[in-house]
C-alpha cells in the first residue's frame, strides 16, 4: 500500500487531500493538532475508504513535540506533503510583531521543524511537497505577514530542490490561488477565481503524480500574478493597487 504523510490534515486542503488519498487506497498519516477532528476523519472514512488513516497529533510549531511524534514512525512514507498553514492580515501597514511571529511559526518554522525531524530518514524515493501560495509571486495589500512567510517557504523549497537533488527523488512547490477553506471563509474581501478544496486536491494530486516541479492554479489567476511579477517593481505596485481597488 502506498503511503503519504500530510501535515495540516484536520481541515481545508489537507483534509481533502487526506480524504482523497485514502479513497485512492493509500495509507495516510494525517497530522494535525486537533485530535477530535483527526478522529472524525478516521471515523468518516473507516467504512468507505479502501485506504487507511493513521492520525498523528502534534503541533508543528513545537519542535520537541514534532520530533517526538514523527520519530515513532518505523519508516517515512515516500510522499510527504507539508501543508500546515495559517493566515492573519495587517491593516493600513501597521506592523504587529506578534502577528508576524504567529504566522511565521506555522507557515515557515512549522515546516522547518518537520523537515528537521524527518531529514535523517529521507531516501532516494522521498518526494517532498511544499504547499505555498501564489501570494509569494508579488506583494499584495494586507498580506505582508502571510505573503512574506510563503515567499520564504517557496525560497526554501527551491533551495532544497537544488541541495537535495542527489539525495531524494523530487521537490514539488504548490502555489494555489484562493481556495474555499475555513481559513479563507474569514476573509472580508472578494477572492477572484476562488476554487473548491476538491478542485485543489485534484490538481495537487495530478501534479504530484506527474512529479511536477511546480503546481499552480487556477491557471488564469496564477499566470496573471506571474506576469505582473515580471514587470518593473514600480509598475507591479501600480497594477496590484488597481486590481485590489477594483476588487474592494
């Protein structure tokens, strides 16, 4: 039975990925800090899935806890999807250090903790998948903390793809646009071209199966941001200001 480890599997994209992989006959190590939600995932899939869900309860922001739980695995799954993430916005450019630390603790250092805990068990078959964001392509208003953390994560993934080239199989970077999750449900602004978790999971699983270096969707939205990112910086700012003003 194929195996996959997914962090942030108790909600949103991670929950959908865990569900879909289990229905596809995989053994899924579903990681999260909410034991009740993970157990609910197990119960919901017990009678319908051809695969198996094994819940692993820990907080990725706690290095010691992360190491303790992941060290219990006899061997790492070949597919590792580092998905756990959070989002908080700032208003009017006012910096809140605690807010930035909270976001980076999950989105960046949470990933670092998982990698540190698992790296000694990587093999030539290991496929690392980083769930970043299209917000890393170019700066967006109010998203300074979230976007910066995802830009750091994207840089990390691309750097490891080079450094680990001869040690593991593949590194895949996933840059979604807006996806309808409990996290985005809190947003108080229009989210253009938003897609469902089912759509996101399908695109991610297809890209992983094809061992793509990057997976990004919805394609019209992400290509627009990629195109803007190629412009001179001053023009990027003007374009984003106009786009976000129209959307507000």
